[in-house]
């Protein structure tokens, strides 16, 4: 079911406020700290986190929030009792932020009974916003203009394959070799889902750990545009259903009819 217009516009505005907070840090010098898992965190992550939490508390006080920057403080027994929640990555692509290449985003997703039903992704540097879900389609907003998004279906040749700047590995290389002729596209953060939704790329394989806040908003938008995010057993990703918040391997597709099962490395 589509989210109410007031909620949709409120979340889009909130993502913009978080982006402004990020850009204030981005414009100057900033320190980079390391979390327990060795991933980087900056003052921009935390500024966006606090802005989003406060804004969602005002906008939808009855819906709890699971954010990357506070997930450790939410006991498993508590979050498993949440049939409806916001899943948030205040700054997706902190490594890209540190490199100052602009390829980082704000991710906010609404999850209901494990399904990412609505997502918003905002790219602070460009101001572009992508939003949508399987029940409401997908849009890209720049300024006051919205453009409906559809995946490139059927996919053409060569297939444009997202290859992460920070996480490309041997299994991704093996998959691309099985596809045959490809056009690799290096792009950071959840922008890969956005480009798939726009029809600018065809395939995004990911082998290795991601977290639920890395994919929930992107999955909602991609599904709204006609694509899919699937695990190696052909199941759509679901959220807040397991003890861990880490995702397994997945492949995101603009055209779900592609023969992706034939490309998976053995053991996937």
C-alpha cells in the first residue's frame, strides 16, 4: 500500500535536511574514526543520524527507527516485536564521503512485516532524490520536477554491471566473466540501486557483507521501477526477520528475466 502523501513528502524533506547537515561537514576538515567492525564514521554520519531520528519521531511517533548509528542499542527481543519500522542509513558510503567523490547517500526505508514497502535515497552533492516502492512506482526528483522511473527491460547488450569502487572481489569478477561481454560501471553506495531503477545499469551483484540499512531503501525503489533484489535462492530480501542485521549475497536486477542463476559462481 502506498504511503500517505504527507509521510512521503515529510521523509523526502527530512532526507534533504540530513543531506544539508552532511554537506556542512563535507565542506570542511573532519576526523575519521573507526567503529568496532573497523568501518569508518564521521561527524557527518552522526549529524545526519540525529536529524533523521528527531524528524521521524515528529513525523511518525508510533513507528520505531532502526538506524546504523544506533542499532547496537536496540535489543534483539525489542526489534523483533516491531512489525513496522524505519530502517535508516544516515550516510551510506562513508568511504566515498572520505574520498570526497560525491558518491554517498542518505537512505530511509519503511519496512512492514519484513517487506521494504517505501524508500527514499538522497544524494547530498547533487540534490537528486529517488523514492518509491512496489505499490507506488518509483520517481526521481530534482528541484520541483518528478520523473517516473522504469528499469531497462528487456536488457540490452552489453550488460552494464555495477562494480563497487570499494567492494569489488574475485566472485564479482567471476560472475562478470560468466556473463560474457559486459560494461563495468564503478559507482558507490546505494546509487547503484538508483541507476538500476533509472535504466542506466542492468545488474548489481554483491558477494560479501552488507547491512539491512544498506539495501532496504534501494530495494523498495528498484522494485517500484520494475526490478528485483534476490538472494542466491531466488528469494526477495526481507528485513528485521533474523537475529543478525547482516545481509547475505544478493543480485539486484533491472530485468528479473535475465538468466542470472547461470552466472552465479559455484557454491553461491
